[in-house]
């Protein structure tokens, strides 16, 4: 009969009561527990049987009869037994028949227990121990190999086999013969090579290794999917053991693997497969791709571990047991390993283990070795410059912040200066609670069912799909992610800066901190402005800072006030006074490079705050900058005159200084350090006349332009290549670091002098005769007595 019972459907299973399901689950768990309990009991019995077999160590019947102790025991039993002559012949025959039966052989004779031991329950332990047969010490104990026991109806029967005894003496003789043969072989003299032959042999080995590396690398690059296993073979060459070529081969393999990984690594991060994904069946192409990705990630991981171990060995001055490579050679290997890591850090920021590379590279930025430190610093700078989204930058900044804090701010300033290369131009500012609250873009399913009809839901679904596609096309989501990452990165940077300002004000890191604050000050939250300005002014007033550091303080303060600080009612007169007072510290020597920072300060202080600056302050700075232009290098003079041009075009009535007549009461006080009270309106810019005669042509042009009143049009106007550049750009353009004139001086062509063969055309005939006569005569040279002439002149 056909079975009509149907498998219950999923809906029917859903209607099954919870109690029934719970009971099924309990029964299942009980069965599992009982099965486990039964298995544990069987294992316990098996262990006990093996333990009894080990303790008993059974012997065959013949060997037991031969033992001396067994004889004594038999003699003792014979004494207790009845004499044979008292037994009947039938009884004696019966006993002999029983002795020959197999049941006696199956019994374990090694234990001295009687057959009816179960009846003797109360037998003492000491008597039982005394009745056990002793073995003679002279008899060698045989080793047994315990086999798996046999289980039958009667119980578990242990099994054991004697271990075969090898002929030790024969083996020793063979070993000695082998040693003698090896000694005879070693006694043969090795061929002595000359240095030329050794060098040729080394070149040959090196060439073979190079060809092998090239063959493996080309095979991998030609077909990465099928030849991914050759990466392991190539990576094994990192452990080259030939001391003649080990260092060079390892370096070549490191660089080759680095280039291979840069070439074959995909443009996405490979994630490990889940158990469900591994269990599912996929196409052959997909399976091949999975195997390739898995092999690539594993070999990449091992390669990075090898590089890390090389650097650690060099750091710890750890010599390997093989002594293939010396400690001096480890430094070269470590440098190549660091170069490879730096290349991978910059080239594969999206790939696996990038954070591990960051953790390796960042501490090496503070390495005592200058070469390794510079390599790591340059790699991090490149990473910051090319990182568009911000994931890699955030990881590096986190590790640097932890390093600075962990070393108690005792790191190189270059470690913090890399923050200046971050590509952060905007961040998420603090918004109102309404803006922060998430806005619902799309309706939920319940809301649609409640508020919309079926047709409206259909249209709404199509509309939301279109909106999502438009959002993806605009990449608005990635922009929000980018802003979020930049905000988090900058928060960590500012936390690092503020810690140093608070706890390590005398640290060598302070210049880098002030420089960073000057760059990112416009992105600081408004809540910190008051406290930060107080700290900056206290640093300037303390007098512990160098001139460059104080300029960075001034620049940071004005960046803060020029951004979101416009809403604050703060007059930074102290910073204006400090800069005005210290301008004459600049000269054509070492401080000439600081003029670039001064020009940035002047741009922020006057151009971006023109409404908050008084006319007296602007006139005082214009006069002092004109005096300063006489004492600095040409590029600094060009930058200062460009700033003066900005003053004259931004502030009204600056042409007062182009007139000789005084305006108002008082006399100009150039030595006074207060720009508001030095009466700068009563002086004139006489320095421009001197600058008109400057040897640099660009300085001459700017001086003539300012004397004409800095017009934007007409004959006195500047050419476009000078007028459209800022003061800082002009300062960098006309830099004289190469110790050459910029622009170069035009070469002057020497005039060709006409040569005349005859000089008689310029000389009279009489004079010519006298000259020829004088040349032809021989003049007798007499010694000159100057003392005699002096005596005659003194007597006269």
C-alpha cells in the first residue's frame, strides 16, 4: 500500500504548540545526555581494564613454573597438601586429567589469587600481599607493548606483546664503522680556492638565484590565479642559508615580493569567508577566485611577519643560531625591510593588514637612525597627501597620538610635523539639536500601510528607489563620511596639541604644536577660543620661546580670531604690539627665513581684519616695514614691499607718508614700541628712494610703484605677473637658496677691441724717432739709494 503520509508544511509546523516543541527539545537533550553518559561509562571501564592489565603483567604457564619463587610456593603447598600415597588411584587420575584441560591455561596465573576468591571477602590486604610471588632481581624485566583489549561475553580481556630486544652490541659496531668511514671521508683534503675563483663561484651562485627569482616572479605576474602557490616558494628564499649570497638574495626577494604584491593585490579588501559561504556550492570560476584570494592574503601576512621579524632582530641585536648573517648585515636588511613596508603603506592603503603596517611604521619615525626615521616620515607624508577619504589618515593619527603620550612627549618634532600635511579643509561644526536629530527620509512599511493606498504605495516605492539612485550618483553619503572622518581626525590632533600645551610647554615639540595650531586654528571649536588665547599670550609673555615660536603664537591667535572668532569681542592689541616690537629682530642672516611667517601674520592681521584696525596702527606698521626692507635679502624686500602695496590699497590716506609735510602735532618716535602712539603720520617714506637704486630689478619696480602711489592702472602700475601674486608667493619665488640671482643677471658682451699693426698713425714723426732711439740704446741699471735721497731732502 502506498504511504499517503505527507510531510508537514511550514505553516503547519508554525501552528505546533510551544509545549510540544519544548517536550521534543527536552527528549532530544535527554537522549544526548544518556548517550554521552553511556559512552563515558564504557570509556571508564576500558581505562580500568587497561590499568589492571598494566599492573598484572601476565606470564605464560611454562615461565611461571620455572621461577624460583613459584617453586617455593609449590613446595609450601605440597607440605600442606595430603600425601599422594593417601589418595586413591582414581582421584589421582582425575587430578591429572584436570591439569591438562584448557581451563587452567586461560586463568591468569601471574596473580596469586585462588579460584574461589569471591568467597573470601574478608581476607586481609597484608596476607594477600604476602602471598604474591616475588621476582628475582637478577631476572631482566621484559618490556610489554599493550594492545587494544578484546571484549567478549565474559568481559574485557587485555592483550599484550613483548617488545623485541634489539642487538645493541651489533648496532654499536655498525655506528662505530659509520663514524670511521665518515672520518676517513673528512680526512680527504678539500680543494683550496683562490680569491678569484671564490669570487667567480659567488657570482655564479648569485646569478642562479637571480634567474630563479625572476622566473618565479614572471610566472606569478603572468598568471596570478594559477601560480599563487609559487609565492610560497619565492617567500622561502627569504631564509637563504648560503652565507656567501644570503644578504643579497634576501634583499632581492624582499623587493621582488613587494613589487609583486603591489601589482597583483586587488583594489578592495579581502574578507574571510563565513561557514555558510564555505558550505554553499559555487561555480568553478568563483571557487578559483576564492582560492586565489585566500592564498594571496595568507602569503601577504607571512611576508609582513618576515619583514617585522627582520626589523625586530636588528633592533634587539639578536643573532640567529645559524650565524648565516652577521649583525652588521642585519642593518642593511632592516633598512630594505623598512623601505618595503613604506612602499606598501603608500601603495596599498585599501588592502588587508594596512593598520598592522601603520603600527610598525609610526614608532620607526622616532628611530635613532636618521635614514630610517626620514624614510618613515616621508612615507606618512605621502599617505596623508594622497588619502582622499580619510580612513588611513585617521589610523595614522591615532597611533601617533598614542606614541606621543606613551613616550611622555619625548619624541622627535618631525613626528608631529607630519600633521601639517593632512588634507583637512572642512569639518563638521557643532550644530543645533534640531540639525543633529536624524531626519526621516523614507516612510516605514507600517506607515505606508496605514496612510497610503495600494497604488500610492507602489508609486512611493518607485520614487524612493529613484531617490536612492540619485543619492548614490551625487555621492552625498561619501561626502558625509569624509566630513565625519576628518572631524574625528582633527579632534585627535587637537587633543595631542592641547596636552603638550598643558603638560610640556618646555618640550622641543612646542614649535611643531604652534605651527599646527596656526594651520588648523580656523577649525577649532569656539568654546576653546578664550582659554587658547590666554595660553598663547602667556607663552609669549614668558620669554621662553624663540622668535619663530612667538611668531607661530601670533599667527595662531589671529587665525582663531579671523574665522569663527569674528563674533567674539576681543581686541588682540597685545599681539599687534609684540609683532611691531620684534620686527627689527629680522635681518639678512639666519632670521631671513622667518619673514615668510611675518608676511602671513601681516596678511591675517590687516587684510582680513581691516575694519578692526585703526589708521595710526596701519601707518606705524607701514613705516617700520619700509625701514626693514633696507636690511633684508632681496626676496624679503620684495615680499615686504608687496605688503606695503596692500596697505596703501586697503587703508585710506596712506599716501600721507609720501608727502614731506607733517600731519598734526608731535614728532615721529621710531624707537617707541607702541604703534598707536609713535606719531607715524608725521614722517615720510624716504626709504623708497633708496630702494629705487637697489641692485635687484624687482625691488626697483616695487619701489617706483609705491612712490607713484601704488596705482592699479597707468604707467606706474605693476606688470600682471607681480600684481596678481601674494606677498608670500613673491617671497618664495625670488628665494636665493641656490646662491644665485633670481632673476638671473643678463650677461654683458665684451666689446671687441680693434687691433692695429702699425702705431705710427697716432704718433708724430719726431716723437717716433725719439722712441726708437730710446729703445735701441742700452740703459745701464744702477742701484737706487733711497736713503741718500731722503738725507738730502731732510738737509734741504
